[in-house]
C-alpha cells in the first residue's frame, strides 16, 4: 500500500487549509456582492414608492388649494407646495390630462383656477378619514341645530355614494357599529374629562381594525381593573363616548365610558364581530346608527 511521505502529507494538509480559506473568502465575497446588489434594488424600490406617495400627497394638496380659492397666482401655489415653477406646470398639465377643468388666465394679474362648475367626482380619503367625515356630519345632525344643518342627511348620503364600491361596503359595515343618542345629561357631564389623545387613538385603531385592546378602567365607584376587551360598537351621548365591548375578564358584554379609561394599548390578536343582539338589544330603541 502506497503511503505519502510525512513531509508531503504536511504540505497537502497546508494546501487544503489554504484552499478552504480562499474558498470561504470567495463565498463571502460573492454573498456580499449579491447582498449589495439586492440592497441597492430594495433601496431604489423604496425610493420609487416614497416618491410616488409624496407626489400623490402633493397632487392632493394642489387640488385642495385650487378648490379653496377662486383664483391662484402660480407664485403663491409654488410657495404653499414648496416646488419649482417647472414642477408646478407639470403637475397642472397632468391634472388637466386626468380631466380636471383647470383654467389659466394670461397677462398681468393672470393666474390659475379650477372651473367653478366642477364638483366632487372621487374622494381620495383613507378608511379612517371616511369614517371621521361621516361621523362628524352625523354628530352635527344629532345636535339638531336650527341653523345650517337642514341638508346634512342628503350631504352624508351623497358623500357615501361618491366613495368607491369596495370602500362603500366597508364603511357601510362600520356605520352600523356606530350609534348616536341624545345629548348627555348635565349630571353626567359634570364629571366628564377629555380622554388623552394616545388613548383615543388606540381605541379608534382597535375599533376600526378590530384589534384586541387592553385597558385600565376606573369605575364610577373608583375601582380600578385591567380588562382585555373587543371594541364591538361605540355609541355617543354628546360629548361622552362609550365602548360596547366583549369583556374577556367577565366573558360577557360590557359598556365602558371612554373618559374613564386611563390607559389603552393594542395587544396581540384580532376579533370577529359577534352577534348584534349580545350588545345592542337594550340600546337600539334609544340610539340610531350613522
């Protein structure tokens, strides 16, 4: 049986170690090369998405500005939007191409305007903005003001019909979960305090996205409890809001005054809407949905 001399074996071993080292370095370098390549691609994609969102926001702002005044100088529009004359002209040209009746007056004192006969054809609002808009109209309607509120119901319906079909279906479900009753009595309002913004935002997110919520609740008697709840419905006795919830602690439906919630945080898990009669059976005669 042939055997390598020990000196040859040592050299072969050293060669194998060296080869393994350089092969590993090559793999690392190749991996880093591909990582760098994909990092660049990801960064470019992120920049494109960010740029698109910024342009969409800027365009919506431009439309809003044109609607807010009968006449605009281009210099004023540039200042409000923080863009160059060239960018402004490009945005206006693209809006015209999209069907917006934008008119320009030439000569001294000329400017830009949106044709006064143009009305709402499509609303670019996110889900929460839609709910807040309709809710605001419903609250104003419930106050029964004798001035400037006679057309609120018609306006609310027209806005609802202006939304895309998919959004209408989603908003329709949400409208049935928001109830409005009479104004709160004086003795109830006497101990009312405005909820903290963070608490209100957490509750709104949990309600809209059907996230589970953990709250610290102070009862009228002053007892403090931690509750895990599902915000199934909300109701309003102006100015006091209530959550109609499924309470995991009691394993039944409960009503929580929002201004008595001292902390609120979204927790892991979501919930499905439960049968309506478990929550609203005793409230329905006194409240109407928006």
